[in-house]
C-alpha cells in the first residue's frame, strides 16, 4: 500500500443554477490575456447539449483517454509510439478553433467616429485573433438554457443508447428538462495528457495530486490537448505553450478554496482531501468496463483505518492532512454516502473530480395523474419514489455520464437522494416521521441519522464544512527525495519516464 493524497472537488448538480460566476471568476484570475481568450478552464454546460468544445465527448473523433486491449493492457487512444512520431506535425484529432469559438470583441470606436446619419451606428464584431471583421457563429455558452436545442441538445453524445421514443419525448413541452454541468480539469490519477506529452512537460504534483504544465519544457506539440478526453488542456496561440486549470494551488497553499469554488453562488462546490492507494491505480484504470467505477472507488482509502494512517505517515503525509481527510466532504459524499460519481469513468483516466447527479422531477403527466387519484400528500411522495425510471432526465443518460452505463448505480444514488427529500418533508410538514418513512429510508440504503447528515451538508454547510483545506507546508512542494520514484526524468508520482541515454 502506497498512500497518496489528492485534493478533490465535488459538484452537487441539484444546486447549480447556471449563473457562470465560477467561469467568470476563473477567467478574470487566470486567462484574461492574449492567447487565452478562448480558454475556459472552468465552464458550465447545459445538458443535454454538445458542450465545450463542441462534441468533446465524441472520442471516436477526438481519440482522448485510454483503451483496454484484449489482454487487459492500457494504451492511449490517441496514438502509440510510431503514430505519435508520425503525427508530431499533423494531428487530425486535435480540436480546431471552430470547435471552440473564434474569440471576438466589438469595434466600439465606430460608435463615436461614425459620420452623422439617420441610422444608429453599431459596433461591428471583430476577431481577437486576426482583428478582421467576422460573423459570430458560436461561443462557450452558445447552447445555454436549451438555446438552439434542436441543433445542440439532440446531438449530445451521451444520449446514445436511449430509446428513440424517449428521445423524441424529450422535446415535448411537458418533458423538457435540462441541468447544468460545471467542468474543470479532473486532475486524474492516470492522466492521458501526462502520458501523451513528448517533452514530459506535464506532471502530477506529489503533495496534492494537482496536474500542472511546466511551460519551460513545453514545446507546443499539443498532444496533451488531443489526449485529454475532457478537452481541458488548451494551447495559447500567443505564447506557444499549453495551459490548463491549476486548481488555484497558490490559493490552496494559503488555506483558500479555488476561485471557482469560493465564488459559487449556488454553493454547489465542495473541496477536500482524498487518500488513495497508488498501487491500485493500474487496476482502477484497467478494469473491465463493468467494473471500472467500483475499481476506482476501491482505490480510495478510509482515513479512519489505522493501517492507512500508518502507511500515510510512512509516505510523508502528516497528521494535519489525515485529519483534513477525515473531515473531507469529498470523502463523505463519495465513499461514506455513495452519492458522488466521476465524470465518464470509461475514459480510464481515473478522474478525481466528482458529481452528485441531478434529481429531476418525473414526467408532469404522471405527477398530475397521481394528484387526480386524491391521494394523501405522503402517498404521492411514496408513489413517486417508485417512478424514478420515468424521470424527465433519463436514467440511461445519467448513466452514460457518470457510471460507464451502469443504470443501477444511478438508481441507487437517486433513490437515496429522494428518500432523504421525502424524510425531511415528512419531518417539516407533518412534524413526525412515521414507520413507513423510516422503512423508505432503509429501502434506499440509509438511516434517519445519515439522512440528517446528508441534509445538513447539502443545504446548511458552513464555509469550513464545504472547504476543508489541509495545512500546506512549503517544504512539501519540494519533491520528496526519499521516494524511489522521484529520480531524474520522473513525470510525477507514479508516472516515471526512463532517464535519457547518457543521463
């Protein structure tokens, strides 16, 4: 057992209001400069939709992530060594500017310099790359709130496998539903961007698991951009370097949450430490697809287990980090309560940002029919509990996003969330929790005490409960010299590149 620490963020999608405050905070702090205009290290997508860049989930086109061969070995989907060399100067899987959008501004001077006339002068849009006039055809939130849904929503790759009748019904007015999906770099345990970089410029920090780009070593091959299945590495056309989310590590080193989390209006973001077993990364990434999610969760260790604590101390993780891991909201939602899941585990990067799936209402006609039966309010709740498969956002769609297609995992999460909601409703409206409600909780795999804890951390958390920041020590930023993996040529903990000939 080789214990490592990972700073992990959690997103509660039931609480996201799609305000994009997080995106603006990140943009103002990190990418408000030449060459980074189109970069959105944090973006919020409307789902169903094609996302940003357009269709990033289509790995048949973009070739991101890893694939598992018949012998259980992992290979980059993008390339092997021979094709990597052949594609150094031509990579057809690389997103083009049109897949993002051509950044633009407006020629505001026209409003003041236009000659007098009967028509109101307008500020023409101009490209921030070339300076030429342009027609705006897209943007980072172009399909926000179902805008252009006939084009964007129906082309969501995660709708694959959904019954055609259900897909057609999604466009009916009484079934229209969408949710927001915030995305940042997942700071994966098995990052494809690290493996694909020919110059070894990307590495994973030993002390907190943050994946960073050493721009002094970056040679602009852009293989990292293509290999990342989430398309969260960007190329700066002005500096000729790759850039990506750094999880605001300068803020975290001073005890502050990342800017996107700190500014979140809906308080959907949580931050905490997860301990994991580095020896299990290969098993977590290389498991058969039906076992991928379970293998990844098995790699996350219990911070209360004395064996884990002993191994963590031996690996140089101090007691302050272990204490933070025990109070971590990421630990509670991911492992203790089993409510949070990674995004697209089938990409095999072992993503370490987690999502609580949205609990959408059932089809309006079903709710209306139950009301017509003149049932008591509590009976309507119990009847709806059994109608999760008829939710407006199909179970299959959520399974394609968060559980590698395993619908039972999504049902279990949604049943527990709905059970907690019914329990609190009975408690607050009726003032008493009857045996039927307790039985409902038990059928969802939870208890009244756990339901109270989930409710508390979901709806009433303090800042200190949402963001459990460990005590960073500056000496930790120096790579541990006693770690046998840390030698010349190492690309990060667990990602060792052989030393160059003659080194």
